[in-house]
């Protein structure tokens, strides 16, 4: 059984943007490194465990995995995964920048 949604309520799903994905990855690396430099802690358990390799190495490993996930999604014709990841990383960058601002406001 399928539910029919009237045309006026349908919204077009955003197109996946690899440019946005790349810029969000760069912003994530930069905002994470800045936060760590200001004394913030990594909240991701996965990245926190990789941090013994060094912050930049841990972030690059995570980014390689993110690129592999996007490549797999596109190969399997699942562009919504890219859109979801773009929203996810936009939220992560926002969180990182919020952490930076809060750490700067503390006495």
C-alpha cells in the first residue's frame, strides 16, 4: 500500500553537492584543530581513540573514511546519502565553532 501525497506538498530533494562536501570537510578539519588548540576535547569516541596518532593524522583518517562513504553512495546511486552527510557535517562544523566561541568566552 502506498500513500499518495498531493503534488503541492511534495518538495524536491536537494541535489548532492560534492563541492559543499569538500568545503565542509576542510572547515571541519580547521575548526576541530582550532578547538583542540584552544583546549577543547574531541567528543567523537572514534576520533578520540585515533588522536594518539596526532590530531591531523586522526582527522585525515576520518576524512578518508568520509570520502570513501560518499564514493560508495554515489557508486550505488544513493545521492541522498551525500545530502545527509552535507547536513551532518554542517552541524558538526557549527558545533565546532560554537565550542570555539564558548572556550574563548570562558575566563
